[in-house]
C-alpha cells in the first residue's frame, strides 16, 4: 500500500470558490497502484505554506502529489516551493510529463512541474486542470511504485526488470 497525500494549490479552491476536480482525478487514478489517501488539503498558492505542507506530509506519506501552480503566472510557485524542500530532483518525471502534454497541447511547454525526493517521500507536481492531471499522471503512474521501492530500499535489483524476455 502506497500512503499518499494530495495537495491542491488553488487560491479560489482554498476559499471554497472552486471545486477540486483535479484532486478527484488524482484520487481515482492512484487506485491503479494500490494507493491509500492519508492526507488531502486545498491551500492557497503561498510558497511558505506549500513548503510547510510538503514537509508535514512527508512524515506520513510515501508519495505527495500536488496539483496546481506549475504555470507561469505570478501566483504559480509550486515548483519553487518543491525545489526548496526536495533533496534530489528527478528531472525525468517532469520531462516525460511535458512530452506527454505536448501530444495534446502546445501549452504544455509552459509547465514547470518538477518531481523529487524529500527524505523517503516522492513528490510530484501536476498541473491544475483535470485534463492536464490525467495526461501527466498517466505517463508517470507506472513508475511510481518502483521509484518508491527504490527510495525505501525495498528494490535491490533494477536490472531484473530490464532483462530481455526469452521467447520459446
């Protein structure tokens, strides 16, 4: 079971002015990898508050998924807050998500989403739109359990997964 925290970054959502449809998409999709939601919160786009929540949630979660604040508007500070917390960045996650997003819209070039590790927690930034969440999460979802296993020291032989299959 992967203990997961969902953190939605939205000024309007935190004031109850917008329904968090992106958080629901995350919750639904994470069922595919045997995830249990241990924390869920909607907070405003405030860098210090995001940093505080990422650190707090890392104490109870194997995975933190954020949604929102990855664009280029003045209030979009999720990547900066995430980088202030993580100890190791995993650029392949962001690169893969942007590549997938570009299949659907050229606006994906403006995404600044990052992923990384803080202590033994994987943190992944997703866009704020439900469609963007679905597209981005679908591409990284298959590698999340393996990555968490590596972070936790539970995977000892990565090469085993990559050995060629012998067909008889």
